[in-house]
C-alpha cells in the first residue's frame, strides 16, 4: 500500500514538473493576448466558439513546448541563476530526453490541432513563432547580444497575430498594430527585471543590457522605450480600430508606466524595478482588456 502511494506521489510530482516546464504564468499571458486577437478580428458579433477553443488549445500547447525547449537548452544557465535554479531540469526532477519528448509531443499536438481545426496559416505562423523563440532567441540572440530582448521580442509579440489569423484567415494592418504594441512593451518589461537581477545574469554570462552597458544606460533605455510604447498604444485610436474608452485607458495606463520609468531613471532602487516589472504585466493585460471591451461597446 505504501509503494502504491509512493508511486502515485511520484507520478503526480512528475506531471507537476512537466507543467512547470511550460512556464504557465507566461503562457497564460500569451494565450490571453491571442484570445483578444481572435475577438478583435471579428468586426461584429463573436468568433466561432469551436475555432476559439481549438486555436486556444493549439497556441497554448505550442507555447508550452517552446518554453520547455527553452528550459532544456538553458538548463546549465538556469542552474547558475537564483531566479531559475529551482526549475525541474536543474533540480534533476526531469531528464533532457524526457523533456525533449514532452516538448515534441506537446508542440506536435498543438500544431496538428491548429492545422486541422483552425487553418494552415495559423499553424505556420505558430511554428515560425516557436522557432523564433526556442531557436533564434534562445540559441542565437540571448547569449550573444544585449539587444536579444529587442530582436527576439518579435516572437513574443506574435500571439494576437496568431489569434487574428485563426479567426480571419489573414494578417491585417490592425493585427500588426497589436504586434507592435507588445513589441514596444517587451524591452521595458524585461529590462526592469534585468536591472534587479543584474548579478544573476552576470554570473550566468548572459549579455543583458545592464551587464554590458551598465544600469544608467538601461534605465534611460527603459524610459525611452516606454515613451515609444505610449505613442504606439495611441495608434489603435488614431486608425479608428478603437474608440474613446480604449484611448482613455491607454493614456492612464501609459502615464502610470511612464511615471515608474521616470522614477527608475531619476532615483533607482531594486524595489522600484521589481514593482515596475510586475506592473508591466498588469499593464499589458489591462490594455488588451480595454481593447476588447471597447470593441464591443456601441458605436462611440
């Protein structure tokens, strides 16, 4: 009886380790932005529930597979960083072989769902996003250039485009505006984290901007990119993709983000950087939620 209990615990622990490898908190934001893209792609009414469900499952699976591959490739780096040393691979809870099999099965299933139940365009775009994150960003950019976040941010900005393509079968100018918002958001988001984790990145030998160019330059870069982000978030209103509710939310949220970026530039502390990083996640979710609510308001 004790052996059965132990086996059951081990199986549950293994499943939890696989789940952790998919980076569920990051994945949830990816899926959220993709779903918003699905609803915004429909001029009036709601997208087909079956398509939304299939696209959500497919995108979530491929994103989880990309995260697992990222953990597999970076397990040596993760073991040297305080933020990541508790992940399953550095702790020895999972092996490289089973992680690779898990990622292949999960990603393959997700791509199959997208191809069969959504459309081939979404499948190919999602595959390209997978390659962009798991290979181009993780293998080529992250260990070689302090601009890794800027260039690699293209793959991270794809979720609303994937959602848009899933419902409409095309990539429109409005979908690219959503891409541009996340693309501009990514540097201030990640560099805020890098600022209070500079010693971690230096110990791992990763050329993050605070390591290569110093904290002052990084803080100025965050402020400038946040200004760019503020301008970019006004474009949906300027192109009549959204209305006054979204504009008001974009201005208020942007002002809150700018205030934090300005404060970091003038009077830095790790506590402020950590709060800015956390706020940036809430900011993006709230901004996309405002887009969705505004989309379904009566004509303004």
